[in-house]
């Protein structure tokens, strides 16, 4: 069984001008493509930023963790793998957000 979890940093337009990063909501899905679609939808509708209240969202840097669970007898074994993904950010914004994510 596989499950995908995503959490990261959202880049948004601040109300007084400028841009800022804020922690994203944590999302989970059994299908990777559905998880990616949900991330993009939440960027568009402004619901990925944990309610921080940006004037608008620009994009996100998300760590997507794949958790694969294998059951053998009465024991459960889990394997974790992760990748950092870019959602709607320029290359510079992505690098800045990735650095921010990795250092928070």
C-alpha cells in the first residue's frame, strides 16, 4: 500500500506589498496525480497557506513523501522516500523557497 503526503512552503503576495513564504497545509492522498491536482487547486483558490491570509498565492515548494507499507505476517514495514517539487514558481522563486523549506 502506498500513500503520498505533501507539506511545504507557499509563496504569496502580502497585503501591504511584496512577497512572503508561509507554511502550507499538509495534504495526503493515495494517488500522486490527485495529490498534485489538489495542491494546484489550493494554490488557485488560496487554501494552501494554512489560513495565513495572503492577498493571493503565487505558488509552492512542497516536499512530497511516499510512504509504502508492506505487511508480513503480523509485522508492518514502512519505506519512506521524498522529493521536493515546484508548483507554479519561477526557477529563482523555487530555489529561494527550497532553501527556506530546508532551513525552517
